[in-house]
């Protein structure tokens, strides 16, 4: 094989390898986009599931598209709004409490009248067998907020019984339920302070 033939062969191999690399990159990019789409779809499904747990009943709008962001005590709060006949009937948003082992992130649903429709814990690091009773699978305690509002009980009674309130604490784990009670109370105070904006039918997607 002379020098020219060798150069031609090497050039061909280079083009071939370049083509393979290009096809591989394209395939990886396509797979990445497909994976991202799957992840986003799964996240949306998980979010809808979380919202449905604190928002009983059927609503006419897509909650994930009907949102408003308002300032809260610990930063901006993303609020999902549920409508019937164009009117905001309920809102859902996250609240955060401080437990024994760190933050307790909850989602709560509140009716347009300011009553708690439901509360669920999204994440926590509390002690298994003690603090994890905030999970509905472990105990019914989290349901004790349903139907409550600022005024029922009175503001000073929004606390665990050890602190003079009406909500039960757990044996050996008072800090955990105290954190959740404070989070829900704070969530209702946020609703009360922002009610006009939360229920404004001019915003969001109908």
C-alpha cells in the first residue's frame, strides 16, 4: 500500500468514526430529552397526587397551570388555586415547620372560607417510631387539622397540649408535632393576610 492509498484509507476511517460519534451524540441527546420529559411528567403526576390528598372533590381547572406567587414570612409561596364556575374555591401551598431533626415540609389545602381541608407531610427526618406519627400511614394525627381555622380553635390554642393548646403531642416526641402545628397555623395566617390576592379571579388561568 503506497502513501496515497494509506492517506485515503485513514481519511475514510476518520470520516466513518466521525459519523459514528455524531450519531451516538444525537442518540444520547434524544434519550436525554426523552428522559427529561419522563421525569417532568412523573414530577407533575406526583404533584397532582399530593394536591389531591389535601383537596377533596373535583375542580374544573388545571391546578398546575392556575398559580400565583406571593411573599411569605420565609420567602415566596407558590399557591395552586382550585376553581368551580370560575371562582376560587380552595388553594393549596407548602408550609414548613421545624422538627427535632430538621425541617418538616408540608402541603396544606385551605377553602375559600379559610378552613383547613387537609394537611400532608411531604418530607421530614424525624425519628422512626416517634416523630413519624405525623405521617397518615402511621397515625391519624395529621387529620386533626381538618375543618379547623383561625378562631376555631382560638389563636392561643393553636399549639400542642403541653403548650396549652388543643393538639395532641406524641409520647417522647413533642417537638415534632409542635413544628407541624406551628407550620399549619402559619399557613392559615398567610391565607388570612393574603386572602384578597389568593381569591382574586382576575389572576391565573380559568
